[in-house]
């Protein structure tokens, strides 16, 4: 009977130690999960902030300003545009008509009738 009591006592002690170890591991895993969730939220906020910055950097006005200031580009006009044929030859520009007074309108002859 004494051997059975000692055996049962050892089984209860082993079970108790296993339970303590399991609870300890559970707490460690829970804190790790909480840290990972916090990190995920922080990364999500950073990602959204970067998306906003990306959209702000790509506005047409900013791109045009950088093109003019840093790249020394200018807006296209028909006066500075050259058209090229598929064979590589340049199409000569068409001169703009001179600004003159409009031609006087003549009255159309009336039909009798």
C-alpha cells in the first residue's frame, strides 16, 4: 500500500509540474501573440502613412514643378513641336496664318420670284 501511495504521489507531483509548465508556456505564447498584434497594427499605420505620402509626392502639380525646376523642361506648344514621319523625316511646320481683317461679306443676289 505504501508503494501505491508513493507512486500516486509522484504521479500527482508530475502532473502538477506539467500543469505549471503548460500555464507558463501559455502565458509566454499569449504575450508573444499580443506583441505580434501590436507590431501588425504599427506596420499597418506606417503602411497607410506611406501610401498617403506616396500620393502626395505624385500630384500632377508637384511633378510639373519638379520637371520645370530640376529637369529644365517646358510645356509643349505647336511652335516647338516637330512631327516625324515613320521613315524618320521631319514634317515641316505649317506657318500660322497672318492675323488680318476679315474679308467683307457681300450680299448674295436676290432671286426674283
